[in-house]
C-alpha cells in the first residue's frame, strides 16, 4: 500500500473475507447507512461461480471488497 502525501485515495483495494453471504449483505447495508458508496454488488461475480462480494468506497474514496467464497 502507498499513502498519498495529500491523503487522497489511491488505486489500492483492501479486501476482507466474510463468514457467509449474510455478512456480505449486512456490511453492504452498513456501508450505505454510514455514508459509503457501494460500487458493485452484493452479488455473485463472474470471477468464479462461487464468488459473492460487495465492492465499496468509504466517504474518503478508499476502495474495499468484502467476499465470501461458497466453496
């Protein structure tokens, strides 16, 4: 990871594992309620038929992913 001297968001994506699909959905809702922006999902992604995730940005524009693998 790199940090911009001006503290602007960069192209890094920080990912976290979820325990199940419900946790992915719950975090997506929490992001919306907290002022973040869901940019994709929560849904199954074509990365794999078992890849259920949500991608989002915090209010500062930093990018994150929460993923649950069904297998």
